[in-house]
C-alpha cells in the first residue's frame, strides 16, 4: 500500500511540474491573414513640369524670294519674350541608370519682334528702308525621351538625355510695318491671320534629380530644343488686298529651364510581421 501511495505522489508531482512548465512557455499568436500584396507596376512613373523658354530664330522671311533679289545689303535683328512651359508625361525606369518617357508640353505665347534694315536698287535708283515685324508664337511639343542617370550622391542624381518628336508651331497676330524712300518716302502695313505648322523636333537634356522619398523625385533641368519653323496665314494689306504670300519664322530654337516632379509606382509599402505574444 505504501508503494502505491508513493507512485501516486510521484505521478502527481510530475503532472504539477509539467503544468507549471507549460504555463511559462510562450503562447503562439493566432494565425494572421496578411492583406494581398499591392499590384506590381514595375518601374512606371508619372511626371509633371513647369518652366520658361528663351527662344531664338535665325530668320523672319517673306515667302516670295524674289522680293530680296534687288537688295544690296540686309540686316535683321529679332527677339522673343519669355514664354511659360507646362508639361506632363509617363515613363519607365529600366534599371538604376537608364529610363525613358513620353512627354507633352504646351508652350505658351511668346511675343516676337524683328526689324529689317536694307538697301537696294530699283530701276537704277538706290533706296533704303526698314520693316518692323510683330507676332506671338506658341507650340505644342511631343517628345519621346531617353535618359542616363550618372550616379547618386547625397540623394542627388545628375542626368543627361535626348528626345525626338514633333512640334506644332502657331504664329498669331502678325503685322509688318515698313517705310522706304523709293522714289519718295512711303509707308506700308500688312497683317496675317494665325498659321500653324507641324515640324520634326528634337531636344537635349541635362539636370539634377533629388530623391525626396522612395516614390517622389524632384528635378531641376535644362533643355535645348529645336522646334523647326513657324508660318503665318496669308498676308493682306490694310485694304484687304493679298498676293497669297506668307511669312516664315525659320529655325526656331529654345533654351528651357524647368522644375519637374516624378512619382514612382514601383515602391509598395512594406507590411511588418505581427509581434510575438508571450505570457508572463
């Protein structure tokens, strides 16, 4: 009987010891169901840009070439006011150093002024004169661009790039006021309605990008842009008479300065695992 009591006492002691040990063990958390991972958009990004242009033209030229045949000297000066630039685009970053995008820009009205000073002969009589031109110019510009990122230091990445595409150049509010002394002093005045023309366009880019966070990048960029030529509507004088000719604004180029923002879609939020729950 004493042995039975000893065995029962030993069994009870073992059971109590096992229960105490189990009470000190960590209790596993119930299974957690993590939300489905967000869709993977690869390296896609959206972009927006604002800035201003500083434009030039090589020549403001009358459409009828024979009008210049009697000139013995010719000098032209021209200038554009600054115009605003507003752009949007979408692109893809292929790796840490190469990306590409397609951009569309509206380039706001920039007033143009130009002056011709010339001398010539007509019927054996020498003459001289001045023509003053005025107009406003705007463009739509679409480019496919590629960029090379040159490395990152302190979250700043310098880059270079190039783009090709098309520009729709519009010339509005054109006027031509001229004076000459053949055979006596005369004044002429002509105007033209708005004319638009599509051209091949290309651009070279350089700038600095600053990584604000994994999704947001700011850019300060310079672009040299070749926009082709603009063309007015058909000219008419103050009486409404017309010869069917136009004026052409040739070889329009621009030095652009822009501030841009890129929003990346390839950095989804990270879900941390639930904490381990323990007792005691």
